[in-house]
C-alpha cells in the first residue's frame, strides 16, 4: 500500500454563533452573553486516512462539514481537538478569491499566491508563462483582481494551484464557477495529476464528477463520517439520505398532497437472479424486470396514475413510464391497499448500478405518494460498455485488390 500522506485523527471543530446582530446588542447583552451564543459542531471526532495517489471525494448535504474538513487539512482552520498530519506540499483551491488581494493585479497576485504556497520568486518566474497560458486571461494580468469576474478568479487561482508542483491538491467546489471548456481543461489536468501519482481531495455536490474522478467517496452528515467506500456505494447512501430528507420535508409541509404510501416494493427478474450486498437484485442484460408494490390510498383519488422511472445511481434517467400518459390505463378510483405490478420486458441496460423510483400522482400531476429508491445492478458479459446493451458482431471484408 502507498504511504500515508493525510492522517486525520479524532478531529473536532466547533464554531460559536453569535445571536446579536450588531455591536450595540453585544455591548448591551454583554452580561448575559452566554444566552446569546450557540455552539455549532462542524466536525465531530472525525477520522480519515488518505494514502499517496488516492483521489478522495468529500460529499454530503450543505452544513455537513465537508469544507471545514478540507480547510482543516489545508491548515486554514485549526481543530479544537485531535490531530492532522500531512506529508508533502499542499496546493489548495478552497474558495473563490482565497489568497488573492483585491487591490493587486493578476500578475502581482500570482507572485503573492505562489509565495504563500512555498515557491521562490525564481521558481515563479519559471512557471509564470505557463500559469498565464493555462488561465486563458493574458489581457487582464495587469488589471486589479477586484474587477475580475468569478470565472476569471477561478481560472487564475486554479492555474497557480496546479503549477506549484503539489503533492496534494485540495479542491472545494469552485470549479463549478468556470465555463465548460475551462472545466474540461481542469478535469484533464486533474487526471494528469492522478497518472503522476499525486493525491487529490475533492469537495463537490456533483455526483458525476465525484464518480468520474475519485477512487473513494467519503459521506459526511452533521460533522460525522457516515460512509467511506467506492463512489458507487457511497453515493448510493447519499442519495438514499437525500430521498429520505425530501420525503420528510414533503410530509411536514402543510400544503403537501402526500396522503398515500407506497409499501412492500420488490424487484424481480425473469431469471430469478439473487440479491447481492446493497442490491435487491443483480440481473443480466435483456432480462425482464418486474416491480411489485402496494399502493395505500386512505381515500379515493380521481384519475390517479402510477409513475415509475429507472435512473443510474447518479440520477441520470434511463427509462420511465406513466400509467396514464404512456400506458393509457385508468386506475381504479378506490381507497385502501391496491397491489400493483409493472414489468419492463427485455430491459437491455448496460452493466452498471440503477435505482427504481415509484410515485403516485393525482389528476393535477401532484404527487400523493412516493417511496425511497430501490437498487439493482446489471452484470453482463463484458462485451460492451455504456448505458445500453447490444450484442456486438464484428466482421471484416476481404481487402479490395
């Protein structure tokens, strides 16, 4: 195994949140200040090891502690307890404009930022042209950065970060600000870093980017690591938690039309394939997929319909159908428990991991019942790759003389 380059041991970080909105309120309420403060635990006894050459994604909902952990690893924040050990030079791209002085020009900020990250002026001179070329903003290098757009900030900051020859690259979501060509350029550079054996810790809300870039995904929730696994497994856990939160929020909403339930969901295929680990079903390409469930309606719903869709674990839609719009079936206007069964015949999905999402809608297309995702996997014959399976046949014609 490669050597350990990041070791986070039992780290806790708290922040004090002041309730007073102004200096006057703080002075007036000074004697009872404790009553006007709250302590927020951003990291709660976090342990994390990262080895050289690994690409680790930190994911989770807003406020889960991802950025706090990344800043603690980068030395921007000091933990209240616990230790963080780093081996190697770090380059950090933590937030928009971090390390830049707004009154200095782009050129001056390149030298300032490079000096902060440990480069001498001579080293920066050697890298300067490459930094400017990568940023793509040579005409603005002698302009004060306070006049830069957010995209220009990111271009220059990322260009500096990748040219300080880092052993460890920390990236926090900021790449989402850049335009598509620049994002592609950044992803290409990150992949080059991976080939070179450098270590990357990456915070993103984009499940697609995490799955594409990272070897591991670490899921944080309320300052605690709740999963640390390969991206497909960890992101599935994250999506389950998101779905549970969405359902809970809808149920608590006084205007919600969620009066029904969907229970006893079961996935089967025509070959009787078994479940495995996190999957209810592992099936080959081309098998029939049958979804059965019980729809519980406490009162009759006029012209209700059942909606079923299959997505990959990153949320990309592969197929969906609706009993009213697509199948032209009139659902019975009754109350109680209604067993339902839907079969997708000859489902030629490519090898991968998928989720089935079921919902019930009323005549105004409002959701009256939904359920958490149920997962299955497709394992084929390794003849093709991609979201669709087709049996390939390759032939060669005799060359024409």
